[in-house]
């Protein structure tokens, strides 16, 4: 079964590359949605539901990736089987323009592909650095920018909702602290950008899309890396234990 899924993933990425020949962005997005649906139609949902998933996302520079790097070893040392799905933005191909609808959809496809392949392996916990919830949050932002229609967003969210994580940990800092940690404003990531993002983030976390997902907010403004890591590690272990009991 895993080989079948991996073959389907490879075919979808090949098709995604061919979509760049389409000049019309709207047509590109609709073709992408059909590609996504064709991939996920091959997935066995009972297998998907057998994996416990935790996603970390939130304000840029809030400490998500650093925290994950600190908790993986302690979690594994506690006897838990854990896999880590890295942030898709870190492996974006050079030929795809950053901060575009094209890069957003490629990262979305990569995230869901990594998740469904992991679900078919033996890991019990998957920790996602910016996963399905994050990509849906950004999809809403692209709707507001006019680069994704509401109808297209509804189709994407309807397709991805079954793959949302069991738990979401939202890391938040103020726009001022985010910029301070970055060492100043950039060309894209400015103070106003972070303000808008935090607003969208809070609205998204309160939306009906996440009604069946447990959400924990961690404000890292005044926390050390050690403190944020310990809070996250304890929360994941406790929530995983509860999940195991509920599935007995």
C-alpha cells in the first residue's frame, strides 16, 4: 500500500510541474485542486486515523521550529515513537517563486504527501512544523489577497479537513517581538505584515474548520527556549496519553 501511495505522490508532483505551462492562474488552481483530490482518493482513512498528529504553527519567530528540535529526543527517550515532518517552506524548489500562490500550493501538496506517507509507516506520533492547519490559514490569506477564490478555498478546505491534526499548538508573540527576534523588518515580513498575520491567525483558530481539533496557545514572549520546550513536551505527552485511552 505504501508503494502505491508513494507512486501516486510522485505522479502528482509531476503533474504539478506540468501545470506551470498554464498561463491562467485561475485555471492552474482548479487543475491543482483536481490533482489534490485524485491523490487523496487513494488514501485509506482508517489508517490515517491510527496516527496521533500534533501541529505547531503561529507567528513568525515565535519559536516553533526551535522548540520542536528541543523536544524530539526527550519524547523518544520517554518511549514514544515519534516522526518529525519538517516545514515545507525549507525545501521549496528554486524554480517556484517564493510567497506566491504557486509556492503556497506546492507546500500544501508536499505537506499532505508527507503526512499520508508517514501514516502508512509505524510511527505513533507525527509532529508537523507548519502542517495542514497552517496551509489552510494561509489559504484564507490568499483569498483576502484575491489570488484564491472563495469557491476554490472551500474546495481545498473540504478536501483537507479530514487530514487536520488531533492537536494544534499555536505559538504566538507580538509583532514587535517577532521583528526584534528577526533582527529588523524585511522586504516582506514587516511589522504590519505580522500584525495582519496575527489577526488572521486568531480568526482562523476560532473558525468552524477547527471545531473538532484541540487547540493550545503558547505565548512565548516572556518564555525562555527551555520553558517553551518543557511546556510543549508535557502537553504533547499528556494529550497523547489521553488519546491512547480514548482509543482503547
